[in-house]
C-alpha cells in the first residue's frame, strides 16, 4: 500500500493491474476518494439526463393523448422487457464502476511517461 496515495501498486495505479495507462486526475488526498467522487458525479449526470428525458416523454405522450397522466406509474412489463432492462442496468453499473478501478482518464493531466 502506498501510504501517500492510499492505493495499491503506487500513485495512479489500477487496483486490477497495478499499472496505469493514463494519468489520473486527483482532487483529494487519497485516490479512492477521487474515484468515489467520479462515480458519484457520473451517476448524478446519468440520473439528471434520464429524469429530464422521461419527463419530456411523459409531456409529449400526454399532449398527444397517447397515455393518461400517471400511466407510467401503473406500467407492467411484458415477458421480454425485463431482460432488456437488466442488460441496460448491467451496462450502467459497469459505466459507474469505471472510476473505481483507477482507469478513468484525466482530461487535464500530461501524457503518461513510461
């Protein structure tokens, strides 16, 4: 354990491989806190987009008379739809976990020197 960074394998190291391919952006003393913050902000961004899109769809569908207000709350999926939802959920979880493994790329750091 690197005491200065609180990470396995050295500063900016991946928890999986111990090696970095890109510099990692750091704002807090410990890389794990940065990774949790990145995951939190990624999730918040995804949530914001989804909430806006769902609400806009509800507005559009209600204006066209396609659904009654509140119909979404009573929705029951058909037998195939839960599989689609599960795949999308797994992809979202994988995306949210990216920062936690130390492989999230820095958008402001210099290129990694090997």
